[in-house]
C-alpha cells in the first residue's frame, strides 16, 4: 500500500481485498478496520511518515505437526513492514518501459491476493532475462494482466482493461485509473482484449501500487504506438499526481 506524505493511499480498498482474499481461503480477517488502522498507522509513524510503502500479510498461524487440511482456529500470524518509496529508474516516465509477452501459466484463482506467487516470479524472471521491465500475460489468445501489474490498453482512443475474473487480481490502482479516466473525460471500460488488439494498441500502461501508472513503449522488441509515452497516459499521469495532492491532508 502506498503512503504519500504519511497518509496511506486507498487503505479501505487494500483492506477490502485482504478480507475478501482471506475469506476465499477459509480464513477470517484477524483485525477490524479500526485495528488495522491503528497497527499500520503506528508502523508508518515509527518509520518516519513521508513517502513510503507498507507491506502486510496474514498467515494461518503455527500448529504442531504437519497438516494438509485447513488448520484449526488458532491465532493468525500477522507480519508487516515499511520500506522507502521506490523511485522509478531514470528515464521511465520520459521514455516508457519495455515489456515482453508470455503465456499465463498461473493457477485458476488469480483473484486471490496470496503469497503463492511462484508462477508470477518465474514469469517475471523471463522479463529480467530479456532485459525488459515486465511480462505481460496471455491466456487463450487474450490479455489477462502482467506478472505484477494490471494492464490497460488504448484502442481507438478508448482505454480498455480486461474484465475482472478469477484469472485476474483486482488491482487497487486499476480502480484509480478508471476513476481518473472518468474525471479526465477519457472513454474507459472493462472489456476483453485479444492478443492482436494488444499488439496493435495505440498505448499500453501498467498500473500497480508501487509503480503507479507506467507507460509501455516497447512490446517484444517492437514499438507500441509511436514508441513514446502517449498523450492519454500523459493526461492520466498528471491527473494521478493531482489526485494524490488532493488527498494529502484528508483523513484516511
């Protein structure tokens, strides 16, 4: 979860996804919203406030022995840390990033936010080996998402993002993009995106908590659109920065 100026960004959305993901694997959230607010607020304060990000997770807890069935109702383990806000590599916003594509080999419940990320890690490694920033995933001839980000595609001046399903993690920053498009008067909808549409897109963006909204300017070695960050991305990036400033002094 991003923290801007000491204020968590989209706290409620992150908590909502945590609670929903826990329920999907037969666990209750061990804390109320108020308790999470107190825990994370103290953690952020102890780490100096300012711009940073918070990572937190809940696991089932510790049971004696080895058991493949769901564990009994034992105290859950909660782990959290803060880290400095990661600045994008030089030139990212001016020039965009390169991505590759790969077949989506992950499990059938990608909508659950979990630590079971081996497939994502291996797919991301493909990008590292190709000197690219991210791997964009395809399944059955359609775009799903990236190994660690949502993917937004501009086609005919309209922003399209694949429909949320069990194949896609519902991104908190994705929902911000949708809201900002509405504010900026940019057509935006959730819709299927074929591989051909992805490869012929005018613009491609990635959105993720610690990446914000990043322009993709090369895909599998070929330029996306003009090969430069596009005008709609520029508009949304500016809207995002403005939105962050608007929230700075508001309660979270």
